[in-house]
C-alpha cells in the first residue's frame, strides 16, 4: 500500500511540473514568455486557437491538481494514523492463567 502511495506521489510531482510548464508557456498580455520563443502575437505553433487550448488544458490540469492534492493529503493522514496505532502485545503466561 505504501508503494502505491509513493507511485501516486511521483505522478503528482510530474503533474506539478507539467502544470508549471503549461502556465509558463501561455502568452501573457505583454507577450511574456511567449515572446522569448521568437513568436509574435500573430504566430502560433499549434494553430490559431492555441491560446484557448492552453487555457482549457491549464484549467483542467489545475482542477485535477487540486483533487489529487486533497486525496494525497487524506491518504497521507490515514497512513500516519495507521503507523501511530499501538501494537497489542501478546498476553503473558500469567494473564492467560
């Protein structure tokens, strides 16, 4: 179960990197990082509706980020509670008699 948690955590971190890249690649009002790739406001790498596609992709990815963040938070809390449970000791010979 812990292995599955760490696999999901790794995928979450990968999603964080993708989200950061999707945010940085978007064209700002002042052309920001989009101008550094050599394009002006009329050029587009993926077609004319690139801004809309990136906005939708970023919105869906940020929604998934929030949901997965909450799920991992609850999951890590459950793992912490499970590990903090005291283990019951086997009864001694005096208690059995």
